[in-house]
C-alpha cells in the first residue's frame, strides 16, 4: 500500500510562519527502524538485568527461569516499576532517544486512520510512562484501562463486543490532554513576547469563564501599574468542565475601565449555518463576568464573530475520522491574532472582516491564501503531524529537564 504523504513543520509553532513540506516514508522503512529500536531496548533491558538491578520476586521467578522471555514480556514493565525516572533514563540513551524523538518525516502513518506505525516496545514505553503524572506523551498512549499487563494497547477489535468504539482508540482522534494544552499555551506566550506598541497578554487558565475573569482581574491590576491604557488579551481555553470543546477569544481592554471590554472577538472553529454553536454560551460568560448597570447595554452586545469554519462536523463520520482538533485550530487563530497585534496593531481596531482576513493569511497550515481554506484531507494530515510534534516537544522537555541523582548515575 502506498504511504500517504506526511507533513513536516520544520519550525516550532512560535515562529512567524510554519514551513510545510512533504516527504514519503514507507512502511518498509518504518518496520526496519522499529525492529532496530526494539532490539536496542531489549539489549538495554538485558544489561539492566545483568547489573543485578532487578530485585525480589522478579529475579527469583521470571528472570532466572527464562531471561529472554522476561525481556520480551515483563522486563520493561518491571523497569518502570523499579524506577520513578524510567522514561528519563531511557531518553538518556542516544539510540533510544533518537527514535522516540524522530520527526514526522520518519514516521509511517497508516492510510485511512492515520495511525503511526509504532514498534512493540515504543508503544509500551508510552503506555507505561502514562501511569505517572506529567510523563504522558501526548496522543501516543492508550488510557490505562485499555492497556494489558505489559503495557500493550488493547485494540478495539480485541475489546468485548459490548464495548462501544470511541475516539480514544485512535492516535488521530484522542483528545488534547493537559500536557498538550500546556505546550500550546507556552508557544502562545512565547509568541506574545516583546509587544510594546500594544501589549499582548495570553490567558489560558481554567475554563472560558475563568479566563474572562482573569482578564478582568489583570485589567484592574494594570489600572494601577501600567502607563499604557489599551491592552490586548488573547484567550485559548475549553468552554466548561462539561464541554470539551476549545475556543479562542480576543479582548481589547482600556484598563482605566476594566469593567467593560472595548472590543470582544469570539473565535470558534465551527460555524454551521453561519453561527458558532457556542455563541449564546459565550455571551452569557461575558455578561456574567462584565455585568453592566441596569439600563445600560450588555457587554455581550459588543461581541463580534471572529471564528473560522475549519472543524468538521461528526454526523455520519466514522469514529476514526472524527475531527477532535479544536486545540490546534484555536491555537493557530490565537497565534495569528497575537502576530497581528504585534505587527499591525491598527488592525485590532479595524473592521472584523479585515481582521479575520488577515488572521487567515497568518495560518498557512490551514489556508492556501486569504480566506481560502486548504482541502480537508490536507488539513487532516496537518493535524496528525501536529499531534506527533506535541509528543516530540513533550519528550524533549523531559529529556532536557532530567538531572539524575548521584545514586542513579
């Protein structure tokens, strides 16, 4: 079967433009690389066993009875059980780290479901690491409830017949976890640095109503501390605890009047029938956080639609094809708004039509040209690659931040 073209972002999200290129990586190439990786991990585990670091019941039973069988089945799980820093230790091994941190151009994605072809031990590493908080590698691990004893993923085909298929079974449809959202928030904050003409603040705390409250609180503080009256706040958050969808927003605040935004844009990713489904909910958030005196126009009357119809609806779409990528769409919209605020601040007070058009110009991952979206198939591939790159960035952070104690050296 012919491999689908992969997309590669050669720069991080925080750059002004995302460079997209195509490459072909075949199943045969991936299988060879995976075989080499599994052999490397098994050799590492053999060495770990030979050093006498497997103690107690593991060594007395499984290891002494059949070391090779133990290496093939239970050794990696035992390694993670014995070491709180197991993933960090593996990432210190150059050959192992090189494979785990490989770019998307070195990954074969299965046609149809866009599932990355992972090796046996690679998938086990991601699954076993996810048992520990803050060691989740975004999108690459299966929930603990869908793992076998040794860390193997349980496929939907292997589940009981009464289990309903859902998005959690697939790399391309798993929801953005906390690690993903934190990485995207960091990228947006980097983008907002060094904006002097119109200061930009990035808000990613709590849910959408919480974020609006954070904007008001910050504006009230800036009233005392800032010599500039006008500040721009860019928000990217989930809507509510009972609503997993993400939205973006821009609020232009005169900090001398923190109780009423000068301008509010709500940027959603879905606009069926021309109206975002969360429009009325966002209006309620605004009026709750920025209540106005009786008889005065409500804050929500200032709300403008800055959304883009990017995300696909799920009606009639197979589970493996559903579009669960609102985190990436909203991050791109927020990034574009930040760039416009820094480079063309006059547009922030201009017409909504011009502002949205300029926003699309700064979203080359999703738009071929101004207001002309890419083909949905290509958008799907872009988001699959962005999912892979979230894992790259998370692993790089873990590797970079590891300082082994003298006892583990």
